[in-house]
C-alpha cells in the first residue's frame, strides 16, 4: 500500500490551488476563514462557480455530470478547498440523496433531480430522525399509505421529522417512511422524495444553544406524494438508508476542515491578548495542541488507507466508523482549545458580531466573536450521522466479533 501522492496527483493539487486563487469569491473566503455566518446565497454562489467549471461535486462520476475524479483526487480537492476558505459543500443533495438516486433511482429520477442538484437549482434536506427515532432509525413512525386513485396513484404521508438541518431553505426533502407495519421494522421502510411546497408540509424552527436557526422540525400532515417519487423498491428503504449513511460518516470526518482550524488555533494561540503572554507558550496548552496534531496526522493516514482500498476496489471495513469517531472528536477538541486560547473573551455569545460587516463594539478581539458559538455547535458532531457510541458498537462487531 503506497500512501505517497504521485507526480500526477501533485500536479492536480497545484491545478486546484490555481483555480481557488482565481475563482473563490473574496467575501465568502473572508467569512469562512474568520468563522462568520454564511448565508444561503454564499453556498449557492460557490456551488454555481464550481458547476460552471465542471467541478460541481468531486465525488460524482462523469456520466452524471461530475468530474469523474479518483478518490485521491477528491481528497486533494476537498483538502485544498478547506485550506483556501471555501464553504463546505452542503451534503444533503450532493453527497447524500444524489448517490442514492444514482445507485437505486430510475432513469427518470436521475434525469429529473441530478442536474438540478449539481447546478444548485434545488436545495435538499434530510428527513431521517424523528422524536423517537434518532440513532435507532428502524423505529421511524412516519407513515406512508399507498392510495390508488383515478387521478394518479400516490402515497399519503403523515408524521414528524426533527433535527432537519437547513430545512428552512429546502425545496425538497428525502424521507424514510414506514410503508409496512406487519414485518420487522427494518423491512417495512421506504425512501421517498417529497416536494417541500406540497400542501401539508410545515417547517418549524429549532433554535440551538448557540442561538442559530440551523435545524428544524418538519410536520407532514396528509402530504400527497406521487408514486414516482419512491426511490427503488417499496420496503427496501433500509438498504438505501445504510448506503447513504456510509457517505455521511465519511464526510463528517472533515480532515481538511480540521487541518484549517488547527492552523487557525495555532495562530490565535500565538497572539498576545491584553499584554498576556501567548497561551501557546504554556507547556501544558502546547502539549494539548501537539496531541491534536498527532491525532489528526494519524486520522489522515487512516483516511489515505481507505482511499487506497477504494483504488484497489476493496470495500473498506470498520474504517468508516473510525473516521467518523476520531474526526468528530478532533474537531470538537480544536473548538475547545480555540475557546481556551482567548480566555474570557470567548464567553460572550453575540450572534450579530458573527455577521460580516458588523460595526458594533466587540468584546475582546474580533476573532473571538465566533468561538463560543462554534464550540457549542460542534457538540452535535458526535451524535449525528450515527452516534459515536453506535460507531463503537459497529467496530466491536466487525473487529472483535462482539
């Protein structure tokens, strides 16, 4: 197994850097590198720049409009984007529902949805979790009943979804719904695509502890969904859900973002605040940074091993769960150290100070304004995409046979 980049891959890295230097809008870059609030338009603008260049989604094959890159090229691209300060790709359309439609959807679904996802013409959100079904997705209760009708067969959907990230922006939601209650829980679930403008869909905000409106609850009351919006076969949604979660867990690892934020941590910890010596000169704090640095290097090597396995067409084993666990733990550790690096100036939580162009008074240095909110927000990483406890169970079963 060779984990070194080839000459061609190094040349590709330089090509990506050149593109980012020329094409990444400066105002968006400023927001990302300084932890400021990104708006819907920022994500859409950047996605349309990528799409116009033929790089709309690094992981898409050429047959569906993607660049057809190898897994190593995808890794290089995402690492360089993170380092340059490009927004992360909102995954729900590009990296979650799109692979499911490519693998299990009909030709008509592929032609209808994929081009619009790639061009940022339609925004997607995820309808998996429910108040009683989070880590245990087999417990979903949202019901979809097939109705035979002269004006078109359809499903009538009733239920509630929660923690729906950025659902307030979404045009479409992909949902796990129960279509059969007489079989084992995993065998009675289907995968539906639902237009958010359909009568009966209601989105209600959930304001998180960092003061953000990032997640929502979505109510579905007698929502009529055409049968052609069923992906694959009825009652096979559990298979498609597991396929999708494999993509989500790899994305959550966020190695490129962690490397960028670690560099930011080192910069901030090296600054003097109110004539106090830089915290990085404290041996204990410097040792904690070094430990995160070592963990991140080990995680990157693990990720490269997964990429090498993919290149050799070997399915990765428990590595996906390892990437998810360690990746989220490292990102959380970095946010904790960032808040410590500015001391009491990280405590005030003023969301207005996180907006680009804020002209009000800052409490402490301006770069401290976003640290508290970011710390609070990143607590979610060890829960979504399959909690870290669930991932440890997967590792125990696959490696130890427990």
